[in-house]
C-alpha cells in the first residue's frame, strides 16, 4: 500500500512565542540603551574617548538592530549574538577604556554593567540550551573579575560578588522562564503535528477504502452481468435444441 506524504507542518506555536519574546526583548533593549548611554557619558571624562565610543557604538548598534529585526526584518539570532559579543568585548577589553585606574572614584561602577544582565539574557535566543547556560554563568564571572581589578575601582570582593550574583540570578531566572515557554510551545507543535498526521493518515485510508469499494462494486456488477448473459445464452441454446428435437421426432 502506498504511504501518504506526511510532511512536517510549520511550528506555529513556537514561532509565535519566539516572535512575542523577540518584540518584548527589543522594547527592553530600547529602555536599556537609555541607561547605558546616560551612565556611559557621565563616565566619559574618566575614559579613553576612542575606545569608549567604539564599544558603546557596537552595543547600541546591536540593540537597535534587535529592535528592527524583531518588528520588521527578522534574523533575531544574529542580533542576539551581536549583543552578547559586543558586551563581552566591552568587558574583556575594559582596561583599554580606563585612562588612569587611580583616578577612578570610590564605588565606581563601569558603564558596561548596565548591559551585562541583558546580554546574558540574549544567550537564550542566540544559542542552544547548553551553550546559553555557559554564557549565563560566564558573563557575570567576567564582571566579577573586572569589578575587583584596579580598572573597576578595586571594589571589595563581597560587593562585586553581590553584583555578579544579582546579574546571574536575574538573567538565569528570566532565561529559564523563556526556555520553559519555548519548550511548552514545542510540545504543542509536536502534539499538533501528531494529530495532523493521524488525521491525514485516516483521511488517506478512508479514500483508499472508498475507491476500493467502488472498484469492487464495478467488478461485482460486471461479474453478475456476465453470469446473467451466460445464463441467458445457455437457456436460448437449450430451447433451440429442444425445438430441434421435437421437429425430428416421427
């Protein structure tokens, strides 16, 4: 028996969840950019302007790109990754921005801090689950190193750890919620796919049964007609032979 062509449907539920999350993320990116810019320009007198503008522009371009992608152009995964790596670069190369570590005021907090949690959260959309979890742990860890270094105003380990844990727990909690929503949406799509496949297979079998019934009916009618014709021919022959016998009798 030929099999029905059961092609996988488009993951509708997962697609809608991703689209909604992307738009929420994009709006939050605009709000975040306000804090990043405000704190960045307040700290500009203490920083190397060339490196400051380079890293700030990269982060803002990534945030703006995510907004345009979420509402118009798509390709959000690229912009998720752009946010992560631009923020990561700003942290790793933070010493390039600081002109004089000794001039940093007490309790100074580098402006890139306002992008760390958001960039960690972007890992959920940028990578698969295991890789995303690595970035969720890795980004706050880098911040901890920067914060306790002379380029982060040599903050005490306890306060730096508190900041890092805050970033870690915030981004991880939201990311786990996003992962749960995406997982549930994927389950809905799988269930819908199984139901659609079962219905399509049932419809296919029903059509096959109807066609088989039609063919059997045609064959049955043809056989009955042939038998009727043969019976009629035999009866006519018998009558002819009987009539001939009566004529030949003395």
